[in-house]
């Protein structure tokens, strides 16, 4: 009887060890499946689409780069929440016909969320620089694509107005 109980205990032990190893292997595979360099390329592609939409005053194209539950946290104002509201905000903003030059400083994260740090300058139609700013964007996958989820920026200029 003791041998039978010992055999059961040993089988349970090996069974649990095997499950833990499988879980560990699956977790390692999931981590290795995420490739930060590939994700950075996706962000570069989405940023190029953002720039094109901005240059073409395409508020719908711009809005579609955001997740359905996105939040645009504008300086000196209330947050704009949701793709439809962001599209509407973009339509008003794009009427100013500004020129935009943006540069990604760094991207980091994992398969669930990415964070992008960047710098942006805005110019009027004559080429006069109106503002320099820094931004942070949290990217989230929606429908298999990285999209802007949380978007926030602020001016580098001292004394920039805040509401």
C-alpha cells in the first residue's frame, strides 16, 4: 500500500513539473514572438500615415489611426475621447493648414502596449516655426494593427499658456 501511495505521489509530482515546464515554455514563446524592432517598424509606418493624413487635411484618415477608445490629451484643454471626437477635433485643427515635422526619439514596450517618445515642430504656411513640443504616445493593437491609444504633448516654450 505504501508503495502504491508513493507511486501516486511521484506521478503527481512529475505531472505538476511537466505542466509548469509547459507553462514556462509557452510564456517564453510568447515573449520571443514579440519583436520590438518589428513593432518599431509598424510605428514608423503608422507615423508616416499620420503625416500623410495631416498634410492632406484628412481628418477621417487621421482619426482612423486611433483606437476606438483613444484619448487625445491636449495641452491647456480637456481630453478628447474616442475616435469620432478625435476625428472632429482633427477636422477643426487641420483647418489651420499648419506644417508638421515630427521625429520619434524612442519606442519601448511589449506585445500589449508600446510607448513612443518624440519631438514635433509646427510651422505656419510661410515656414515660420510656431511651436516646438515633446510628445508621448501609448500604442495599442486593435484589429491587428498598432494604433494610437493615449496621445499627449506639451510645448517646450516657456510660459506656454495653460487653461
